[in-house]
C-alpha cells in the first residue's frame, strides 16, 4: 500500500480488497477521484460503501492493493461525534496542532454557527451539531473531504439547507469530495459523478454534467435519476 500522492489526483485506488474473516466486503476495486472533483457513492446497505470510505480516510489499514490518497483529508460522519465535555469551539479544533479559538470561530463562521461557539454540544439541534462537525472538518483545510451520510439523521428541510451549505463550501474551497449516500436526488444535486456500488465493486459510473444549481426540473435530471435508480434495482 502506497502513501505517495499523485499530482492532480485526490484518490487513486488500484485493485483493493477487504475481507472480514471469510466474508469479502470489497473485491479488486479501482477508483480515481481528481483534485476538486465531487463524487457521490450510492449503493444498498452492506455493499461496502462505508468500508470504502474508511479505507480512503486511513481508518482501515487491513486492505490489499494500492491506496494513494491526498495527505490533507477530513471526515464527517452521520453522527457528529462531538465530545460532550468540550465547548463547541474546542471540538472544532480538537487534534489540530496550533489551532485555537480564532481558527475555530473562522470555521464556525463558514457554517453560520459562530454564535454557538461557547455552547455545550448537548444544547445544539441536530442541524447545528452536523454543522459543527463540518466546521471541524473545514478547519483542517482538507484537499479531500469525506462525507459518510452526514445528512441522514436530519429532517427534510434541514437536510436541504445542509446540502446547499456543502455545495457552497465546495464551490468556495474546491476540495475533492467523496459523499456516501443512499439518496439519489442528493447525489444528483451535489456531485460531478455518481457511482453505484454493489457486492464490493463499482458497477456504474456516470458523469453528472447538469448546470448548477440543480432542481428536479433541470434538463436531463429525470433521465439520470431513472438511470441511477435502475442501477440500484428500483423502478418508478
């Protein structure tokens, strides 16, 4: 497994496999994500999406094959994972050498949460907690942002707001993004490419070249939606 970063490539996976005991989760998978590219990864539960994201994040080293990933990367999970005994701003800069309150406030300002910097995590709403987790990722100034179903626990309106926030932050900072999601519409609103994973492999890869901002009425949207749903075994 290599740690060398290729120029203009945020992620390069070649022939990677991962098993848990006798159960194969990922099988001889290849994937490249360019610098600044936004990629959404879809698939049924248990197909290996989150395992793949953990490998890219460097959280799972029990893998065969070549893994080449940008050094500066950050992860935001579905659960915000804030430490309840630390104020919000301290959670944001936790583990970032040399970062203090000023850096935390700058990151919180980007997610419109600076007014909650001194709050305890338990007092945050679900949407606020997720924004704090996103600020914690942003403060690391990542070249690669990994999002593991970060909006899954949010209500519909808060989810739309959070999606737009991620889109705006990506447009501003231009990291590569790998978003794991079950939501086809979320993938089409946000991503440059949509991948479908099944049985440990990428079985479909489609460019999403629709102009932004995107809505259900965007030309080509319905066709792409049907294509992805069909790959996921869903017919409308």
